[in-house]
């Protein structure tokens, strides 16, 4: 059975591929003077003509990425809109399209650009508006992600500004952690997730604060987790093998917020193997709400970096 978090992307979210995005130097206009200027970008499905300055964007998975750069989203999937990093005012201005982008509902919004992680959306929606397909996991680290969405939206200045803000805040947080006795360059972290009673280890690209920890705060991954990070990006492990994937600090989330899921977490914490882990003994376990750690867009990662810093200093 596929992981629940993979299903959230409603596509083959474990696909790892490149997306090369670059605006061609010129724009073109229709003979109609009111026509919107366009530009051509390169995507994973080939060259695509898109509005030079899209004004009505529909999104699937990448709502946060578009909003982080000031893009105007008019419709998005419910999973995206559940992000705690989207303000109530912004959320109320965006049409909730449910779990998938249904053609009839999208058409009513009259979008001029659609951005999705679901390849099937290209064929289903391309007659409505240009569809930029961005395979999940293909955008690189969070700074590269901001840069690539800046290219998609023709908002390169905003992407550069966000990257600069992120780097500056990362330095501030690293200094705070060092003052608290945590040298991020010499400290390993691990991201662990309980899903439907099964324990998983995640790499840096699978949400769970990975980008905030590794790209932002410059923490390190243990060798065993580095291999997972460079491979599929996540791996189910047995409790007995948890020592192999141990780190100086352990970040834990529980995806399945049900009675069964809570029982699985309780059993985990009662297990002798868990209790024997050095970070558990040292009190270096950071347990944060799943909904605050799942999202992986620029604004979410920025907020997670601050959240993690405060939690680690408090635990220290």
C-alpha cells in the first residue's frame, strides 16, 4: 500500500525528475491589443507558452509555492488549503476545489495558468489554460524551489528576495542555537513518522521539516539516513532497526491522528528499543504537530525553521 503522504499529491509523488524552467527572452502579443503578453518556458513536458504575468492561477500541491512569491491563486485543492501557513483571509479568497482538479470546476474559475503535480491534469485541463506539470520532488532544495517557481511565474525578483530573507533568518537561528550549545554543522538530525502503525524514516525532501533542518539550519543527516535521502526519500523501518537510523536529535510526527494511530505511538514510546535511544535518554526528541510539519513550500519552511529553533532551545 502506498504511503498516505504519497496519496496527498494525487500523483506519482515519489517521482524524482528534473524540471528546467527558463523564460525565453522575448514576449509575444496577439493582434488583439487587449491580449495578454506571453512567454515560453521549458517544463518536464516540453516547451509551454504561458502568460507573462498570470493573474488567475489554479494549483494542485503547489499552492503554497505560488502564494509565497505573491502569485494570485483563485482555486486550489483542499489539501493545499489546509496548510496552517495560509492566512484565513487568503484562504477565503481561494475556491476550494476538493481533492482533485475537476475540469468543470476549474473552467468556472477562468484561470490563465494551472500548476500541478499530477501529470494527468495536463491532458484533462490544457484546453482551459496552460498547464505547468511539476513532478513532486523535482524542484531541488527550498532555495532552488523558490527560484524555479520564480521562473514559472515570471517573479524572479520575488524569488531572489525570498531566498535572501531565508538565508538571513537561517543565520540568525543558527546563531541562537549555537548560543544554546547546539552547533548545527556538527549535529545530526533524523525525521521519523508514524503512519497507520508503521514507522518511517524520511529524507530532507519529504516535508516533516527536512528543508528547514538541512537546507536552512545546516543540520546533518546520519550516514544511514543520507542513503535514504539520496534514494526513494523515505523508508519504512522496523522498531528493532531504529538504532541504525538514530541521530543526535529526533524529530517525530504522527500522520494518522486516529485512536489506532495514537495507540501505535504509545506502544512505540513504551518499547525498550525506543527508550534506549541516546536522543530519547537526553530529552532530544522534538514532537511537533503533523499539519505544521507536512507542508514544504517556501513560507512553510521559513515558519518551520523558526518553530524548530524555538523547540530545540526549549528542550535543551
